[in-house]
C-alpha cells in the first residue's frame, strides 16, 4: 500500500511541476508560445489533467482559469497523498 501511495505522490509531483512549468512558459514566451518546443512538450504532458479539470469544474469557470484550477487540484491531491503516506509510515513503525 505504501508503494502505491509513493508512486501516486510522485505522479502528482510530476504533474504539478509540469503545470507550473507550463504556466511560467505561458508568461515568458508570450504569443509565440505555440511555436516553442518545450511548451508543446509540457502541454502534451498536462493535457489529460487539463481535460479532467475542465470536466469537473462548473461551466461558469472560464477556460483561461482551468490551468490554475488544475494546479490547485493536483496540489490538493499531493497534500492528501502526503498525509496518507505519513499515517502509513507511522502505523508501520508503531508510533501511532
């Protein structure tokens, strides 16, 4: 069980860093970001997260805010997995 939590937490970390990198490139590259190779690679990595976030958010949330919502969703998942990991480790060591 601990291995599964560690793997899921690592995936959340990769997704969060990819979303953060995409946001930074969005700000730095400006209008020419679609021609940026790194932006397109990161966009490919984050596309499933963005689609899932669009699916679960209400329609009144504008599309330009979905990236930020996706980042906070991933951050919340990462935090929850961290809490579960700490609890599992404490139970395994008998400190709980």
